[in-house]
C-alpha cells in the first residue's frame, strides 16, 4: 500500500490530506493543515514550506504504521477469524498451571455462553468488553442460583483482558478494546489449608494415586507449587554442609531463581534418587480425574472440605506461621515477591488466635 500526500482547494486555501489505496479501496485522511495559495512574502512562503514538511512527516509515519499493521488497514482475514478459537488455544497453553488453567477454561466457557458460541475479532470493541463485564457481574456458577464469587469475576475478567492484550501483541487486533475499562475489585481470598493433625491423618491414609500423595505431602513440607513439583528434576535437589538439603530451581510462575531449604523428612518422601534429568514425580499430572482422587483421599482421611493440590502450599505457609516462623522468612521460603502476599496467611493465624482465646470459658 502507498500513502500519497495530496492537496485540495477549499474556500480560498489549500487543504492537505492523505490518500490511502489498498486492495481496491480508498481512504482519505484530512490533516487539518493548510497552505496559503497566494503566499507572496518570505514569511508566508516559509510557513507553507514548514506546513508541507509537517504533512510529509505525518505521511511517512502513516506509511510505517501501515507496514507494521497498526493503522486502519489491519489484515481483514485476521479480524474475521474466531476470537473464541484463539482464546481456547491460549487457555490450553496454561495446562501446566493447574489453578490458572482452570480459571482460563471457566472464563472461556462463560464467553461461549455470552456469545452463543460465535465471536469474531472484528466484533471486539469497548461496548463488547463492557457487556461481557456486565454479564460476569450477574453470572452464575453451575450450581443454579449461586452467583460467581467476587474473586471469580475478578479472575475471569482479567484473563479475558489478558487474551485481548495478547491478540494485540500477535497483531490480530490493532488496539486493545479493554483499555480504560475498569476490572472487578479483588475480594478477600479464602485460603483453605490442613491443620497439623489433618496433615498427619492424610499422611497415614492410602491414596489411589501414590505419586500424587507423595507430591502433595512434599508440597506441604516445602511450600513448592504444583507447577514446580511437576517439573522438578533430580539435578535440582542438592545437599551441602552449609545449607543442608535444598532445591535450586527456577519458579515457573515468576521465573525467579530460588534456593529453597527443605527438611530431611521431605527428601525422605522421594525415595531412591533417579537420573539427573529425570522427573522426581514421574507421571504427575493435572486433570479432573486426579482432582477427584485427591478429594476421595481427603475424605478417606476424615476431611470433608474441598481440598485442592494448592492447599498443600497454603498448609505449609500457615503451619510455618503458627509454629512461630516470622512472616519475612515465610515470604522468602514461598518465593513471594511482595510481603503483602504472605500477609494473607498471617490473617488466618490471627483468626485462629481469636478462636482459641474464646475456647476458655468459666460458665
């Protein structure tokens, strides 16, 4: 495509505009820049010259923008593609992150319901984004009559906005239609965890998937995320006289390099050491079937709350704080970037203190 600078006489002055021509279609852009066709003095001629130079710089900029696909003539074939298919592929890429993947899939299902299964990129504008937000505000879970929690709305809408942002990066959308649309405020998260007595109970209870039991207990003793357990290899587990047993690894979520001290009991769970590049938890995977078996294992141990693998990490954090470990150290052990993330667990401990204080009564 070529962008041409043209002139047109309008009411005694010359208007400058850009002429775009692409695949048989023409588009004009008036620059609101004008020449004096009757310029006689040096000042008038110099002003015309500077105006032309400015118009030419705009023309050159537009030419570059078009070549980069960001101004007006985005590939029409891309815009006519299915946004739902694109978002589903983004969701599928999150399979290695259990909770994150589940939120992406849930967001996608709500989007399918909102659009009746049909959404093209060319339909994505600010009105659509605000409409989907309004839908989530009143949406329900699979349990009839139960509204989405505040954190679910917060998470799903953020995932949707992340998908739009990625579509801009992939040069499918020229701009992000969610820019300027406020999201939902995050509610106080519920951190489910096991007490020390419950953790001991599940350790003594058989699980239909032994590798999942080992990985869960290892996470509860180390605070390691599911995603980091799943990719852990034997070469990342070390021992030294100075540090004792420890793991040196790259966090999958934050990409930060970590050195995590672990107990001898945690290492003892792992059994015989394998080859350096071999996975520690062979065939550990995330699926609805694994989640079901985990819940059945918990029920067999006498725990009738909904427990996910991530609750093992919550258990580690909560029990560390309950045992008197200072919050700064716990934050470092968990690999948190900000202390305020760890303070959520401190609030849990505070509530347990209040509960304990009220157990002693004279009547």
